[in-house]
């Protein structure tokens, strides 16, 4: 059985989508969701889907290694960041090399880095009159959004698109492709 751990900070739509996708697969299970936001909607989504969700603080994550200890106990096949906004600690990256992946709502390397998430990205794309955008799924390293790219797919940006219009296009891409890319990561030869 392949084991997935998801980190999320907000509403949890990507986490929910991944859980529902893998609930239909016998050989994969989302075993834990972790959040740095004790008020995140992802907690309610996990409760509804009967998946364990634990919230933690900066001390547990960066200083006392509590989250690293939990991950060592679980020994996941992949750690998926699905709207997780904190920089990932080197201690976890060293313990789980090439097993931590992230989704980003733009075509990296454009519109990546600290502070570039959610509507900030989409507003920048509108402001710069981009003709296309998309999603990037990439390995996580010590820098924001700089890990090797696993998968990208683009969509057109119409000249009249608002940031909200772009957000809807990106959300559709995430819902369609993110679970399939995680699955192909877990089963690369199938």
C-alpha cells in the first residue's frame, strides 16, 4: 500500500480532490493531512472524509522536529504540498529525498517565490498581460518554487480575463491533473 501525506494551509480543495481520487484506488491511501492553520477549512474537509488531520505550529515544524517524527513514523511514499504556504524544512527534505512535491498555480519559473500564491499570482498575470498561464507540479527543495519540474500544463489567458477568471481556469487544471500526476509519481512504470 502506497502512503500519501498531504500538507495544506487553506481551503483544502486540492487535498479533498486527492483524497477522493485515491479513495477509489486499492493500492494507495492518503493516511494523514497536516496543516499549519488551526482554522483551515481543510480540517472540516478531512473530518467529512474521515481522514486524520493534525494542525501544528512553527515550533513543532521548525524547531522541535515533531512533524519530522510523525513523518518518520508514517514513512510516506510521497509528501504532497497542496496549498501549503510555509517553506519546507531542510530536515524533512533530507529525510525524504525526492519524495516531497508541490503544486503551483503558474508556469514556473515565472510567478514563483515567497509571497507568490493564490490570487497574488493571478493578479500579477493580469497586470503583466500574460497570454498564458497554467500549473506546475515540482519537487520541493530549500527554496520557494525552485525544485525540478515534474509536470506543467498551460491554458490561455484572454485579454478580458480577471484574476478571478484565471483562478477558475487554474482550479480546473488542478482538479483534473494533480491526482493523475501524483498517481504517476507513485507508479512511474504503469
